């Protein structure tokens, strides 16, 4: 036998029945986006490396150590598997002048790649639901996006006590410059407590130190001067307006002055939805405003705000705190006792499917269709509500037998094959979980 090949470490296969939970989640997301008027976008998985270096900032965890970058062996281009969604979407908007007719609200379901240490809730290929409102200065749209996230949590049946909102403002670049000087002074005064990352970032990007995940750094991070104290009137007013909107709809939040997020492009509003159910992978959704990113990537000044939600983490959270969706099953399992019945069975199943009935047909080798007993076992295991039996006697009469598998009655009814259209609908189950 040839050697087995395995998936790349930290990159997951999603197979049935787990894949059904993903589809269920994605259906909830699609319905949510429709309710809020967000349109779907899809951009490439591979982008020029420069997009992320310029977009996210050179001195960030992602750009310094998490990107899957490679050289195109055909032409030497420097390329990267996208580690986040926003930069690619903004590039696309600029490239296609897509905001020419006005602002846009878009969403995307993306695979992302980061070279991190794999653990529960942290993978090297993972997925995000990403929303972006492009060309809106807010603060109403900041609040709208936060509320979308709450609405999704509700739709998913996640009890509010398990996830909360943390909110902060990163102000504007000039305000951050003043804060930066104070930060450097603070960290210099505690230079011996800094880890290697922090030492390296002290001059280049001290704000990043606040995002440190090193437990040994938490005390010095806690004691650092807060950006909130450096915000001017306009930034404070923006934050107050977001808060007022959230207060108006009764959404509680925690102001977290140390919330800075992992990318450099953010300004003003930043937020995270956090749970205590997933250990140190507790952030399920993070986002904020990025009014400077369009210009940084060569576009016209364009205010914007967005968030990314970790799909794996949401599904883990669901598993921990909410009722699980039922695994979807087909309506009908078609039993074919003898090979001669196959053409009629196929044709009838096609007619049923055309009428919207979900049909799983017994599959077998050319020689053996298996005993009726084994076919009934498979029909049961499939979860179908009805078995259709294409037996020789029935076929001779131009009929098929329908057996109820789930209502406990085991009732059998004969139906005319020539009238499939009239009874097809009686086999359909109500759509589950919607
Ligand atoms: P963390 O602080 O946990 O590393 P992050 O700040 O790097 O998260 P973002 O880049 O803001 O995360 O991405 C938004 C969301 O994507 C996170 O809140 C999380 O739910 C999810 N996410 C980020 N990195 C991973 C990963 N490696 N594996 C699985 N999900 C992830
Ligand atoms: Mg991270």
C-alpha cells in the first residue's frame, strides 16, 4: 500500500455530520445578512504580500510571524495566503472603484491562514464571517454592526450571559502620537519586565505591547497609561454616540481601555465579543473602524467599519452552551429489491426530486442489491421518514409502496407511479431548524 498522506498541521477537514452544523450556521448568517441589507463579496485567497504588510502594519503579530508567504515560482511575485479579510476587500473596492455610486455594506465567508500554534479554537486555516460597511463615517453604523453580532448570537440560541461586548476607542492618529510618548516612557521605566517582543516593539509600535498575550506582561500592561485619557472632543463624542445607540437598545457592554486589537488600521471604535467558555481563545468576534485604510492602500479617503467572527470558535461555543441543531436527513430512502426495478426506481426518484423531495437511493454493486432486511436497516439509519419500495409485485401493478419509518405506525400505502406529481408533496418534511 502507498504511504498515507495527512492534512497540514492545524488545518482541519470538516466532514459529515460536523459539516451539517457548518451549513446550519452559514444559513443563519445568510439570513442575518439579508435582514441587514449586506451583500455578499468574494475575493481571492492569495494576495500580494505587500497588501498585508502595508494594510495591517509591519510590526504586528500577523505580519511578523503568522503569514504563509511564498514566491510565485513562475514570475517571482511575493504572495501570501490571506491572514485576514478586510485588506483584500478594501483592495477590491479601490481596484474596481466600487464605491463610485455611494457607500456599500458587504459580507464574506472566508478561509484565513495564520501560522500559529494549533490548539482548541486556534488553527492555521480557520474561517471567519466578515462584515464591512464601506463609506460610512458612523457612529450609527458602528452600532449597527455590533447589533448584527448580537442578533446572530440570539438567532443561534446562545444565552446572553455567556458572551459579552467589550468596547474601546483608539481615537485618531494625532491622539495616539501623544499617548505613544507616554506609553514608551511607562514601558522604559519597567524595561526589565518586558519580554523580547515588547522590547523590540518599544520604539516601533508600543501600542502593540498592550495586545500582548504573555501572562507575565499583564501587570505592566494593566498599569500603562490609557489612550482614553488622550482622546479629544470629537473622538469622545463618537464613542458617546455609539454608547448612546447601544444604550437605546438595551445592549450592555464593558468599556475596556486596554482593548487595542491586532491590526494597525483601526481608529475610533474597536470592540470584541468575548466568552468565558473557550479559555484563552475567548474572543469570538472582533472589529472596529478603519477610516485610514483606503488611503493607506492607495484609495481615496473613505471611512469604514467592520468585524470578523471566528466560525470555529462560534461552533465550539454553541457546543458548550446551546442546543445543537438536528442533523438534517432526507425525506425518502428508496429500496430496490431487484435489479430489474432499477430503471423505474431511478425515474420515480428523479420525478420526486424535481418536485423538491429529498431522496436517497439505495446504492449497490451491479450484482447484488442486498437483502430487503439490510436495505431497510440502511433506510432506518438514514433518518428518512419514508421508505419507498420498488418491489416486483408493486411494479407489475404500476405502483410503489410507501412505508412510514418514523411515526411508529409502520403504515404502508400503495401509490400509482403514473401520478407521482400528485403525492410527491406528502413525502416532504417541514424544513428543519429554520
Ligand atoms: P486572538 O486574539 O484570539 O489571536 P485575533 O485578535 O488575532 O484573535 P482577529 O484577527 O481579530 O483575531 O480575528 C477575528 C476573530 O477570528 C477572532 O476573534 C477569532 O474568533 C477568530 N480567530 C483569529 N485567529 C484564529 C485562529 N488562529 N483560529 C481560529 N479562529 C481565529
Ligand atoms: Mg491572533
